[in-house]
C-alpha cells in the first residue's frame, strides 16, 4: 500500500502525526502542492511565500536525510494528485486536518476515486517516524514569488523560516528571553525580546504546539527563577488558548462598503499622521510581526478611527503578518468590527503611544522625520509650534482627529450593537496595568494573537 502524505501547513518531519501514521501503513510519498490560486488570494503575500519557501527547503533536507524525497508540485491539488496516484500506485491519501475549501475538494475527489482518505485532527499524537519512500519520485522545484504573481514585498527584518530557525528561537526563549515575563511583552521595546516569537513557526508548522508545551514542561522541571517560570507558564496558557481558537474556522466578514482608498493606503504605509500608529505600521511592514497590544490597536484604528471596511483592512493586515493564521486572525477582525458577542474596545492611539512608548524611542526610531518635535508633543505633533513647517511636508497631517473619530465610532457601534441586543463597545484604558490585565483575559481576545 503506497501512501501519499499531503503536507498542507505542517512543514516539519518531527512530531508529525500524518507522516507517522502514513509510514506505519506503507511506503510514503510526501507532497507539497504550491497552488497558484491560494497564493493569489488577497490575504496572501510574498513575505508569506518567502517564509514558506525557506521552511520547505529545510523540510526537504530533513526528509532527504530519512531517504524520503519531498515532491513539490505547482498547480491545482486535484490534478496534481491524480497524476501522482496513477504514476506511483497510490491507494491512500493522508493529511493533517486544516478545514480549508481545498481540503474539502480533495477529500471529495479522493473518495470518488476509490482512494482511502484520512485527515488527522491537529491534536493527534505523533509516533516516532520510521518510514520508507517510494522509488522514482522526482522532487520538483520551488517557484519564485514572481512566478506566483506575488507583488514585491520588502520585509528586511522578517524572521527566517524553517525548522532550524524555529528550534533556535525556541531555545533562546526557554533559556533567557522568557525572563522578563508578560509586562515586557506589552510594550514595543520589550516585546521583540521577551515574546516567544514562535507564532510564524506555529502558523507554518515548523514547530508544533505540543512540542513547545513539552519543552516548557521540561524547562520548568529545572526550577527556573520565578519570573522566568511565570513567563513560561503564561506562554503555555496562550498556546492552549490558540489551539482552542483554531478548532473553529472563522468566516471572512462581508465587505460592508468600499474603503476610502486614500485612507487605506495611508494606514498601510504608516502615513496616517498619528505617530504611534504609524510607527507600529512601519515596524510591521519591516518585520512582519507586532506584539498583541500594538496589533490590536492597529486593527482597531483601521476599523474605528479610519472607518475602513473590515474585510479590506483584515486582508491588508493579513498580508503584512508573517504569522497570519486565518482562524485566529479573522476572529479578531470580527471582534474588533463588533460582529462578536464580546464587545470591542476602542482605543486612543495618542494615549497608547504615551503609555507604551513613554520615552518616545520606538516612535522616533520608525518616524525619523519627527526628530525636531519635543518629547512632550511627540504623539501630538499638530500641537507643536513648529507644526506648520513639518506637517503636510515631511510628515502628513492627521487623516482624522483621534478623539472625535473614536467618539463617532463608539456611537456607531453602540447603536449597531443595541439593535442586535449585544453589549456596547468599551473604552480601552491606556494604562500598562490595564493592558496587561486585558492580555491575560480571554475576554481581551489577545491570548493567542501573537505568541
């Protein structure tokens, strides 16, 4: 019995339930299908493909060491698999359950073709891998981003993909970076060092959540300092919350209206005239990642202050996040849009900037054009006496007044939620203690947002 293993989003050889399950049944053909239609989706980008490509190269090397060539094919998954089934006498297809439309289509074709179809749940335990490959399988080549018609997407500080990079990040977190604990993860300056930074690897499956939880358990047996132990346990809680969130697929929200193209472009480029918001957006464009408090603000400001359509803003944000995980991301978009039972929080980006970047170092790093603005007015440069020579020239005028825009958004959401019988929106208290409390609370919706 020859078994085809469709590697969809778990790009690793270790702790891989589908590979281990298939290997116990017969010779294995590991397959990754580069589907151009998938990569042409408006929520996908070249930075996603770059991370995926690096992960696939690492996976191919790991499988080659096990004498299992990784077949890479470009095209629609069904005809790709039809050809491989005929050429290599495949009798069964095994995959990790993803809940995607492509998976449903492949499952329907497989069953209609008389093939055994097995989609293993994400939390299936994996046995050690001892596998035999199928002779005569060509590996294929990875296409370039331009071959998939992906637009240029410079992201100079993006995390590298691949299992090797994932293990290095995990090791550094377990041995040193967990020490600052949760408060540091809320502030932009501390988050890059203190957060696990595993979310992109979890999204593409170069690491599994169970591996990380097991590694944290092992680290806790060494009795680390209390502060580090607290950070490690908080990460475990967020991993469990992430697993729960991923069990329910969130639908894309409908497009309620066309977004203002100029505002959408200004938001995407970090040119809204609201300094802390712009600094976070420029950081996101350069790194592909944001900590949860900043990520929540970026999305909330798009929907509430700038009145952007939730689908358009959600897609634009998804393209920029290397760790984009649809089920988690779209649940957050729906929550911020007021479409979930839990009421959204409406923030003030000026006050958040003053709270989370009190010395202005983060804002000044990403907005060097604001160098002459005094510290006291950095988040409100329009109040500076030198504003006429700066705003509209080196730095844009604010696209909205943040106070009145938040008030109008709150009024709209209150009316909409009252009509539906759901709680009204809440103010986001811009204090560090409140932000930490919100990040710990399931109602805050941030437990599995960034990792």
